C-alpha cells in the first residue's frame, strides 16, 4: 500500500477516489509544527537555530500518519505546491525521521497544480526531492516574523500602543494612514469647464470647449467664474451658429485582461462580488479542493498548452471562428519574482456541463470561468470619431468624441472592472462631414474642484502592495483581515479603508522608532531576499543576518526610550491630524492638549494633568475629536461608553445594575461584556437565550501564536481565559494585553510525583 499525505481532508477524499485500491490518502490539516511560543525559540546567537513543537491539536494527525505509515511501503508528501506547502512536507518528514518510523520506507515529494486524475497521476509518476531552497525561504520568513513579534510586540504592550507589528501588515497600515494624511492636507483648487449641447438637424450630441481665442483649453485653464463669464460673453448667447471644422476617424482595439493571478482575483472579486480577500481565498480553496480550479496561489498569467487548446475549442463551438484568434493570446507575468508561479488560476475543465454550485462558490467560479474564456478570445474593435466644432465668430472650438464598438470580441463574455475610473462618458455622434452646419443650443458652464486621492479599497490596497513588491500571493488575504481584525483600520459604507485611532498611533510610533520596518523599499527588499533564497541565489543564514542586524538595532534602540519621549514624538507626528479643525488648547485650563496612553488605548488629555483632568475621545474619523462628557471631568483613562447602538434596534447600555443589552422590550444582563467586546450576534444570543447560553468572548489574537484568546465568564473553577489549549483562571474579564501576558507566560504545572519515602 502507498500512503499519500495532503493538506486538507476534502482534498484527500477527492484524490483517494482518483487513485483507487492500493492507496490511502490522509490530511495533515495544514501545518503540523511551529516554533515554541517562547522567547529564544529562534537563537540569534547560534546561527538562528529554531526550536519546534507539534502544534496543539495536531497530535491526532501525527498519530494517524504514523499508524497508516506502518501499513505502507512508501509515503508521498503531496502538500501544496508553494513555499508553505514545501515547509509542511519538510516538517512531516522531519517528525517521522525523529520518531524513527521510516525504516525501509520510500519517501517521495509530489506536487500538482490542479486536482484532476491526470494531474495527480502524472505527479506521482514524476516525484522529486523536497526543495531545500523553498524550505530555507520559509525558515527565513518564519524566523523574521517570530523575531519581529517577540522583539517589538512587548514594546507595544508595555506602552499600550497596540497589539502587534509585522513586516507587511505594518506597511499596509502605514499606506492607509499616509493616504488619510494626504486627504487631510489636500487643498481643493477651483476650475471650470464648458459643455455645449449641439444639434445637426434632428440629431443632438455633446461637445466640450477645447480652444478659446486661439488658446488651448486644458482641464485647469479656466480658473474661476470671472474668466468663465468672459468666455461666455465673447462666445455669445445660444442659439449659436457653428460648423464642423475637422473630423478625425480611427479604428482601435482592446485586448482582454490576462487570466487571474491571486492578486487580480482578489481585486476583481472585491470589485464585482464585494468579497473580502479572505472570503475570496476561502472560496477559491474550496473550488480547488473539489478539483474545479487550478491552484489559487500564483503570480503567473500563463496557461498550459492543453488548457489553451480546450479553451479555443470551447470558444469556436459556442461563439464561432471570428472569436478565436489566429494564434493563442500570450500574457507576460508582471511579477518581478514569480517564484510560486506555475499557471494562472483557471477552471480545470472546459468540456461538458459546468459544475452545479451555489452561493459564493458559484459566483467565484463563474468569475474565473468568464475571465479565462475571455483571455483567449479576439480583441474588441471600435470605430472612434472626433470632430472640432468652431463657432461662427471664430472665438471658440468645441471638441466632440464618439466611439462605437464594431466587434464584441472578448467583451461578449467579460469586461474587467477598474478602481476609481475617471474615464469620460462616451457619446455616439451623428454622421458628420467637414463644413456641416451645427447649432449650439445651450452652453453649460460647470464649476469643479480638484479631488483628494481616494481612500484604498481592499482591491486597490492589494494592487498597491503588489506594485511595491510587498507581500506575495499567499499573504494578501491574511494582511487584509489582520489589519481589520486588530482594529488598525476600518471600512466605511463604500468599503474603503480609513485608519482607526489605534492605526494612527501605531503607525506614528513605528515611523519614528522602526522606520525601516514600515519603509516600503526595505520591506520590498526583504521580499526579494526571500525570493532569492527560494531560487537558490542567496544563503539562508546570510539573509537572516542581513535582516536581523538593522532590526535588532532598532529594537534595542527603542527598548530604553522613555514613555514620555514616545508620547511627545507621537504628538509631533499626529498633531496636524488631531487638531486640523480646532486648536490644541484645553477648554478647561488653557493647557496644551495631546495624546495620552492608557490600558484602554489612546485618548486626548491635558498637559496639566493631574491638576486638570480634561479628556477627549480620540476619534476614529478625520474630524477633530469631541469631548466625552459634558463637564469635561473624565478620568485619565478613556471613559466607558454608556450606550452603544449595535443595529437592528438592539443596544448595549450601562445602567444602575451594570451592563445590559436591550431591544426596547426586553433587557438582559451582560456583565461579562464591555462596549469594546459586545457584538450584535452576542447581543441577539443574550436576548434569545439568556446569559447562561451566551458565547465566550473573543478578546483578540495572540500575536505570538496567531490564535484567538477567549474569555469564559463561567467554568468549572470560575472565570478563565483560553487560547491554543492553554487555560488561565481569572477573576474578571481581562484586557487583551493582560490576557496575552497571562497566556504566554503561564508556567507548566509540576508533574505529580509519587512519594517514595514510606
């Protein structure tokens, strides 16, 4: 019997059906081993030696693998075909070697990029060794993330500055903060445009002023209303006689967008389906595991020859020869280091009926299907006509443009969306000839103001990170969810990011004391270094030393900085944001207002504390913060909210007997919750089932392990917190920082020893 190990159980079931008798396929369920969550697990003094442990909860998978291995003649490690997948295969092999269960067993590494019978059997027929370079790149990446986590996170916790910092997430937050800073400092500039309603007989069309008094009119040429009135006076009042001065006709074509990479799939799913990156990747994972699409983490835009032939045959059958280009369309991968690239994301089959799917899977599969088919179709073709219309008095020329699609090409199937498109609306022109008489029936002057840059959406932020060379296909979804989950950014109703108060504070701190960490060039170079290691062009230890040298200097330099100095530095950076619409004088005593830090987070306080106890809430919007209480006598910690509207007519309130939730008809105690931890779902559960059945509270993520920490108000021995199978008793609900400290520093219980002194 042969044993094949994949990552997910659903994938295992699919593959076992393909292989049939003589094969056993089981899943590791992702990673099985990680660094011991203790300081010193990456030993920087001894060539970055790493201490590993089997992840809590994964002992069952290891036992199952060993049990099945005893019955097998050979083991095939078939984890995903990327850096993380290679690492999983390496970890499993290392564990099996340590347990000495491989004697007489053959070990093979196989990788396939689509779960089809053909792809799986071909991979098994051509096994290889574990790619040491890919494993080394993973080890460098894991060591860097660990060292940053254990190096910087305690500095943040100690000063109540934030929950964690990371190589890529910190840059993403800084990009959002920098964009907000641009928006706040933006000064709108006035300009005017002049449109004309034109008529040729019964046909009407629109034109824009392009030349006045012999001067070309650009976007910003008409600076104010006075100049516009001068132009209108000289042109005259409608109806104005004019004539076609010149006509320019040309043909143009438009090529289909390339098939999806991980990044472009996330961007387009955000635009068309309103999916978050995390939702897109979770759905794509399900499609991949069912054998419906190729591997969903890739930088590549190329397609296999077999796939191209199938696509072209499908187009010919369903759309006709005119839609099949003479030679296949070829797309060049834009990624500088496509180290995980093999094929673009595409359906695995194009013949027969489409799979019957529902929900997110149906929507995303249809998106991938259409994009893939369109990429091998002929260009869309257009006829473009532009005409210059000159007034009879020769004072002004108006420019009109019309475009007509003459052949659909790929647009018959799919049109790519754009972010923040500012393309002008096109109009269809009547048949025009030079000298034709035109009547200008109405002039439409319009005032405009230049607009600030748009806030990032998930799609545009992923695109920006990709352009900067920051992050890789497997990381974008995690980056997006992490910066939201850790409350460094929020999304508005238009699904655009803006920084929270916590995002502003941590970005200011990191920019001052860890500038390299949030520098896009430094971060991009680190990504390039990982690619160099994975390609075998750089040594693992050399890469680690090159990174750890400057990073350790930053950490050591920041460790001894006094909190007052940190607060002053943050205030200097944030003052333009905090007081853009107001002064920084305390309304109570006239002192200077600025950032203060507490266990509840950052807030605005008076420099004359404790003599003056005036505070303001640090607003998450770009507006100046408002006072948090009428008498301006709040404590030095951020005041607790007395009422929070959760939606659906449900609110969280603090009353005479403590916190409770209400829907206006029913009140239920919610003593284990705060304004920061209550959610609409929890409130609904409390109102429907009572306090006894309320769910445990998710306090947030442990940055050391990446696992959530839950608070349980009742247990066998009272209230406790739990994370990654580590439980700690508590008297009341702790803050996240306290919970992180308790979980990570819990000492193992002493083992029971028999008393031999009888």
